[in-house]
C-alpha cells in the first residue's frame, strides 16, 4: 500500500500546484484562528482525487473536513495535510510541505512528507527503511551533555514550558510539525516537542520516527499513542516529545511543563 514509485509523482505534482501560489497568496483565517489558503484547497482536491481513484475502500482523514471519508474495512486511513506549515507558506519561508500518512488499526504504518520549496522527500513505506530523497537515514544517537543537542519546539514555548538555564543544547522552531518530526527521525535534530496538533500533523512523521527506532512520550514519561480522540479528528491537548528515548529523557531533566 502506498509505494514510493506511485506516491512520488502525486506529491511532485501536488507540490507544483502549491508552488503556483507560493509567495503570492492571500490567506483566510479559520475558526481556530489558523490560516487556510487556496493552495491548501487545491492540493487537497488533487490528492483526494488520486486517493479515491486508486484506493476506493480506504478512509481519508484530512484537515479539510469536506474530504473526510470512512474506510470500508473500518481500520485503514490515509491521513492528509495538504500544507503543513501554512503560516510559513504564507510568510514565503521554505519550511512547509505536503504530508500523507497511513494509519491502520490505530498505528502509523507508512508516511510521506514532501517539501516543494527545497524539493526534499522524506518517506517510509509499509516495509523498509526511512529515506530522504534516495538516501537511507537513521536517527541521531544520544550524546550526553552535547552542546550541539538540537531541540525543536513549538512556536510559543513560553506558554508551554520553562527550560532551565543549565540546558546545554540549542532550541529552534521552523514552523512545520511534520518537518520537525522528519528532522528528528532522520538525524538532523535530536528531539521535537509538539502540542495542540491533529492527527494529520503527526501521522507521516511518526511512521518514520518509529521505523528508525525513535519514540514519542508525554511530559510525564508515558508513551504516546493515537487515541480515539485523535483518530476522531480531535486535538492533541497534552504535549509530547519525539526522538531517541535517551535524548528525550535528557531533555526532560531541563524542562518544566506549565
């Protein structure tokens, strides 16, 4: 299901659609005070058509509720975010992408994330390694106390947690949840913190993270799972940390959740 050779042309074409609007778009503001653009809707419509034509029995979960569909088997969904990082897209910055994940029986089993502005494709199929373009990847090994340890955070960290002045690493926010998770899954960063997101912000990246041996945990240390609330398009209300388990535990020593 969802092999690279089939999905890659879809995502490349969807990316070309999005780039027609890039740096020339006027967003609307949704009820949750986040942006939506004509690019979101155009990409969503294009990919929705591809999925329905090629996988008529599989369900669809997406950011735009008009495109949601229940699966015939009751357990397999394609999870789609037409533009993850819409605020970055609107701002003309390059860290945004098109996310397509597969959830089966509550587990992320495959994921694809294409970043048109940089022409980078992160993906893992239902079997096999995690790729960045044509190269296999691995998660970054833990290095205790490393000054270059990179923590990727939410856009308003001051509202979520306090961090000790003794924290030895660096903190960044690039504005796309799926990009953050992909960066961790493929070894560009150590840990990501996410909060107040939805299943379409997580599914593709978490499939890659788990495939490369990473994990996701709540601030109290409990392991993350796709709850019924998330699968029903609810919001993730408790923050989670994603990365190599020792790296997560190391970061937790310096964080205090508000």
